[in-house]
């Protein structure tokens, strides 16, 4: 298993991270997502991290980079499902995930993405 | 390397894992989690020490050129804890104080590795000699 699958749902890309990623795999995902945003003309990216038991500074940076790159490519990013223990640890670690929109679960994340895309006048 | 973790084990409460590849960082995270569970840590405390271990394992690999980590299960009376000692024979850190500052980085990271690992631990010590290597020890108590 050396690739995180990216699904397309209409104008959105959906990623569920279900493995404890080594750093190369995280970078690969960042690259793949960037390519897919362009290729699929995606308007939004939803990243589900509910299975992740750890987010360290490297993974945090990857998430921030994905959001920043997506923004430059005119797509919104929402990260959903962060476990409470991960959130507590991230804050203590000093990572704020600035510029990254978050939502509690996939449903709320999708609603947020739709709102943002609608607000940008691209319904 | 060649030795399986079980062979390098010197006592029941002490184990060594190598840190030579990115996959080893994942293994260190998993091994830390298992031991934190054995010591009865809460989920939040497990997550904190696993995250600290991940930062320090990456430092050992990226800045120290690889090394290893020793796990010690601490049982002091009713107190239970977990100590991790990361050692490498890399170039060392010329200015430890500077390296401990948030945002200081010589690599591609955010510079939160050392400072973040310190915040996530109850005890933290670092010794480094330029040209000889670095040793970082963290302890978290239940």
C-alpha cells in the first residue's frame, strides 16, 4: 500500500487517510492531490483524518501545504474528523494549522465546502 | 539493522529500536503507543508521548543521520512512566538553546520538533557535542 486513494465526488476530491503514513507517503499524497485538483478541475478537497491517531509537525505541515496549494489553484480545503486527543496534542505541540478549515465530520465538511464554493459564485 | 529488537533487549523493561529509515519512524510511533498502553496512560497522554517520539525519531534520522531509541518502562512505587532515549552519532547541535526555540529549523520542517517534544513531555534532557552526536531523553508519567 504505497498510495493514498483520492476519490472524486462531483466537483470535490475526497481523501480518507487510514494508515499511519511515513513521510514519503505524506509527500506523495500532497503531490497527487495537487495534480488531481488541476486534472479534475476540482473546487474543493475534503481530507478525513478520523482514523489518524497521531498528527505530528511533519503531517501538520503537509496538511497546511495542501490547503495553501489548493487555494492557489482556486480550490477550498476542509479537514474533518480530527480526534480530540490529536487536537489537544497539536495545540501543545505549537501547531495551529493556520489557514486550514476544519469540520467535525464528513457531513459538516461537505456542507462547509458547498457553502464556500457557493460563496465564491461557482455553484 | 541485522539484530531483531528482541535480541537487543537487555531487560524486560528496556528495549532498543533502530532509526534508519522513514519506516522506522512509523515503527517507533507504534512501539511507543504499545508501551504507553502497557503503562496505563490515558489516550491523551498516549497521543502526547507518541507525537513527541515521532518528532524526535525524525530528528534522529534527518539531523543525526540515523541512530536508535531506547524504551524504558518506569515503575517507581505507584508511579508509572515511560522514558525514551534517542541517540545518534551525527554532527551534533552547535547551539542547543537556539535549537530549542520555536520556529528554529535547519531542515525543511516547522522547527517545532525539539521544542514541541519538550512541551509534550514531563521531563526532557538534551546533550549534544559537535562532531560526536546527540542524546535526547524524554519521560512522561502517568
